[in-house]
């Protein structure tokens, strides 16, 4: 057995001593708050990845959620207990809410602005309804107070959990899939985000290299459209804040800004570089697990692809199909022409043009297929968890965004040179064929995907250990020392507009004064010269 080098032995000894000499925040009681009626499977998977290692470390994690809520994706080891609050919905109605996510996602991708506004108005009861029910359930509120939680972990979609944290006087940590959300952004958290190169909205197709008009649109989205949207979605939550007298001196935005930590499921391997603060922590790849062997029948199909390899086509955990038979027929025809084999997650009617090289299934082991060496390309809608899996395994991707932050994710894949973007609403058989051939025959996409995977894996510690460290750090010390002072300044102070106006005033005053002095001096000189001339004439 090889002997450990002397320097390595000394380092290991110091590390072991350090781990035993300094106390850790063990045995904390943590609330996992999921108060909205509306959460997706991918969000539950993210929560599981964060809380599982906390449970393993000896912390108590209690899920707080509406009665009968579907929590598919939340693993058994993610929580140690559950507290349900009463709702005015039956079990069947809650299951219907969960299944409605598919039609909502597809609808957003093909509706006009006013139709989207109307759809948001329809789904708001799903979003804020849980908050109303929770604050009407005094018995549960009293129980939550009695539990004396040390910390709350939440995804601050619309602010209810920030209200709950303030009501219970418990610090909270915010978690977001990939980057910002309209309801929780750098402006909420006091992080500088220059509009000249930071695309603010996850719904826009902007990269970090914007044209003049894109930069103009970026500013309008940031300071006009997003605030209007956010104020519209927070009407109900703000009413709860007033009715229960929860810090009426603060806005909901300010309550959200009190988060001790921001865990963002992104990574600089595929994000655009931008300024951050110490309490902004990237946790990209946390949901990704090592690939497992495929089921025998599927493995035989994959292995039979030879050197050509396989293509995987899936639209994630929410949308099981495009719900467009004509488009499916076109895609199936293009697939049938390829030398590669195709695995397609599809529910419903199978296309008539389906080729022998295509395996259709209503379920695919997405992560295991991405980790298989014969996978040459992924066709995907751009959801957060899948993007993390794609980048971790180094697979090029053809993105077909449907809704939400998927357009922003798609643009990042294209900007990093590991993917292309297609619009399902304008996609034709020819444009789909062209995109596939470009990605399969141009080696740059695979090379860039492998590079992004190498960057993502080049971390000092595994991402799960990183998350545990930061959460326990907050439990031990709080997060005030990590917070930006920008939150204590108003917009004028933060952007130094008052300083700019003052300096302009001083500069203009100085110029006017100098001009006046020069004119005054010149005027006196002319006056003297005139007097002298007149004297000689006399």
C-alpha cells in the first residue's frame, strides 16, 4: 500500500482536528415551507436534494404544506415529519391542480400577452389560495409557533413563505431554480445587476451580448413590466399581510429581501458572468445523481445503435407531449430518416410516420440515458433540473422552450455553444431536420458540452457538502455579515443618482462662474480701452 506523503499526512491530521475541534450546528429544527397549491415535480426534486443531506447530518426537517397536496418528487429521506394545514379543496381537486400544470405550461407558449394575463388571473387562486388557508388555520399557526423552528427553507414564488417567516420570527433561506424569478431577483436581494449585460427577465431571449434595442427592452422589462406583473400577483398576499398586521411598515419586497441566503440552482459553467454578493450561492448540479444501468429492453435498444448512438427526446416532468399531432407526425418523419436511434417520451396517439429506429415510451429514465456513453443529443424543453443534468453529463441539446424560464435557459445553451433553440410554434419539418443535422454533424456542440461538464465538476467540494456548509453557517452565525448594504439604500442612493445630480450641479455652476468671471474681466478690459481712445481723441 502506497504511503501517504508527509505533507498530505499533516494536512489530513489538521483537517480531522478541525472537524472535531469546532462545533457544527447539529440538531436544528428546519421548516420546509411549501404553502402554495402550485408546485412542480422539479421543485420537489430540488427541495429533496437540499434537505436530504441535512437530515443525514442529524437535522430535523418538517414539511409544512396544504392538506392533500401532491408532493411527487419529494423523497422519503428529505423530511423527518409533516404538518398539513386545512384547505377548502378535496383530494381530487388538489390532484387536478397538480395535473393542470401541463396545460398551463403549453398555454403560456402560444398565447398573446392579454391571454397570458387572463391565465395568470385564473391560476392566482392556486398560488395564493394556500396562503389564505394557512393564515385562516389558527390551530396550525399556533402549532408552528410552538415548534420553535430555527430556520425556514422555501422557494419564494409569491411571498407567502416570507410572511410566514416574519409572522413566526424565524430566519429563512430562499431557493430558486437556476437564476432569478420576477418575484425574487437581484433587486430584491441587493445584488448589482447592470442592465447593459445582465439579461434581467428569464422569459426573454437575451444573452449577455445585447443590441441597443435589446438593452432598451431589458431596462423596460426590469423597471416597468416586471414590477407591474409582480404587483398584480401579490395583491392577495399583501392583503394577508395587512389583515394579520405582519410588519405593515415593510413592503413584501422588503420582507423577501430579509432572506439570509439565496441558493440558486445555477452554475457559472452555463450562466452568464455577473456581480454577486457573498450570500448568493450557486448549487447547480445538486439534483443530478450518477447514472444507473438502463432496464434490459431499453439497454438492448441503446446498445444496438452502434457508432451512430442515440437521441433522447423528452419534455420533462410536467409536459408529457406537445399535444399537437400534426407536429408530432413531422418530428417522427424526420427521426425516421436518421441513422441514430431515438428514444421519445410521448403519451397519447403514436405518430403514423414513426420509424423502426424510434422507441416511444410514456416514461424515460432521463438522467440514466444522459449518462450513457451512446447518447449523442438531447431534445428538451429547457427545464431547470434537466439543464443541470444535461450540462453535468456533457450532452449537446436542442432546446424547444415551452414556458417560464425555459427560454432563458435555452439562450444560455446556445450562447455557450452547446445547443440550438427552435420555436415549436413556427417549427417546420425542414427547419427541424436542418437543426438536427447541424448538431449531429458539427463537433463543436459536443466539444463545448464536454467543456461545460468539466467546468461544472471542477469544484473544491461536492455541491451537497457546499449546501450543508452554508446552511449550517447561517444556523451558527446568521447571515447579516454576508448581506449587501444595498438593501438599506433607496433606488436614488443605490444608483448614486443624487451624487450624479450634485456633481452636475457643481460642474454647471463652476462653468457658469468661470464664464461670468471671464466675461466680467473682458468687459472691464473693453471699458478701459474705450476710455483711453476717447482721451486721445480729445
